[in-house]
């Protein structure tokens, strides 16, 4: 009936619906209750703590090296000849003592030379006796002829006598040399040692200069140990000076550890000297450790040292007094530690390491730490300064806040 109202209704109907929806929303918001407040309790991190006490610490400097003989020699003959006998000790690894006969060269030719030299000595002595007799006869002839003055040296046969005396001296020298060459057919050990390498055998002809064997001394061995420049201030090395004799040179103790057949063995030694120059490449100073009598039998079953064995060394250094020894994991990468104050809160504190190793860090007493401080030994990735913690200090756990003080309550009887 009202055809003109349709456009109006199409426009007003959506507006009425929107207005009604808005009114409903406002009504709901007006009737909404305020949310209950919730306060999160503070989070306390459980950590371990250690009370700091100043103490003394013995520094141990680590190094490594290779075992070397004190003296290594090449055994060579001084006379040529055929080898007719070899000692049982002349085998690789064999031991020998000073002046032991290790090898014999055929002495027949040298015994013959001694006989010839003895004959030459006898002939020379006979000649000198003849010349002495002729000189004496010349003096008598001079007197018999009634000549005045002294006879000339030639008339007295002094040149012939001097020549005869020289022949005697030469013949005796040849005899001494022949006896010395005979003695040299016995190759004797120059010192107590061990065979490193044998290069000849029975029946072989050798010349002077032929290598018979490589030997080394066994009274002690040496190990060259590189020392970092930063570690030198913690060691009292045996340094010597020109034109100065030091009566008591400090020789730090060294403990060497090496593995033989999968079993670790330990040897004791001492630092006896230092090199005169720094190593060109690493700029490190080499100290020489000496291990006495390394091949004697030991009751603890320790094997004897082997030449060219790689060993790890622990050198006894100075003693640091009145310092704090901290676990390595308690010190952060930036040389920072975490302390726990009396209010059980974390406090970050920078420190300056005096000495460090793989397990500990030594800090001086005046580096910001003091006696009685509690060190947090639990590694924390992101410690916040002032954050609360629940610390177990020196093994003593903190009290549980949920439990009432004075222990558990006793209930009443009904």
C-alpha cells in the first residue's frame, strides 16, 4: 500500500540493527566485573656457595718434552783390523760399565810390530854405545898425538852421537806406539752406558773411522722443557752469571709422566740449568730437567725411561701466600665472579687472576675479594645483579620457608 516506503525501510533497518547491537554491547560491558589481581611471587634460583678463606697455594708449571741421553757417542776404532770377538753386551739395548771390553780386533799384526820396534830400539841403543866408544877413542888419540887445545866437535864425533841418540828416541817412540796400537785392538767402553745401535759383527774388517755402534750414558738422562714467558715469574730457575760462582743454585723439583705400553709411569727429577737463548720460533725459554739413575730397578714397578719417550712435566713453582683459590667454573669468561650477600642476593664482582690452570684460578687477596665472602659456585648463564637466590653454603642447605620454625607441630589429643 505504501510503495514509497520501501526505499526508506531498506536504509533504516540496517541502522536500527547496528544501534541495537551497540546497545547490547554497552550493556554487557557495564555489567562486567573487575578481574581479580594476581601477584607473581619472586623467583629464587637454587645455587651452591663456598665461603672464601685466604690460603697458601703451591704453583705447578706444566710443560712437556722428549727424553734425551746426557751423552750420546759414536764408537769407532782407532786402528784397522778384523773383528774377532764381540761382547754379549754389544747388542741393542745392552748395558755396559766403564772400561768394559766391547769388541776385539785381531792383534797379531800389532804384536808383530811390537817385536820389530823392540829390535829397532836394541839396534839404536847398540849404535849409541858404539858412537860413545868412538868418541872416547877420539879423545885418547887427540891426547896421544900431543895436539894442543880442545878437539873439534866433529873429531869428538858429537854429531854422530846426537844422531844415534835421536835414533834411540825414535825407536822407543815407535815401540810406545806399537804397544798403544795393540791396546787399541780392545775397544773399551768410555763410560757406563747402553747400546743404542750396533753396526758391525764378528769377521768384519774395519778401518779407522768405521762406525761400530751408537752408545749413550746411563748415569742420568735429560729432558728439555719449554717454559712460557708468563710462567717464568713463578719459577726460581738455576740461572748462572759470568765470572760468578753460585754455591747454592736452586733446582726446582720436576715430576715427569709418560706412557709405556698403555701404562703411565712417573719419574722424579730436577731442573739443573736453562738455555742461554730463547727459542727462535716460539720465544720460549727451555729448561733442562735431569733424572738420575733412570735405569735402576724400582720396587713400585716403574719401567725404566726410554730415549725419545714423550713425557709431560709438572715443575714445582713458587708458593703464593694469602690468596683465594677459586674453582675454574666459578669464574666467568670476563674474569667475573658472583658473590652471595647476606640478603641472599647475587652480586657480580670483577677479579684479576694471579695464576690459573685447567681446574682453578688463584686470585690475590687485594683483588676485590675479602675473607668470608660467599662465592657462588653454580654456573649461571645470565646472572642479574641483585637477583634473589637460595644458596646451599658449604654444604648447609637454607631453611625451607614453607616449614614453620621450631620443627614440626605436635597435634593435641582429642
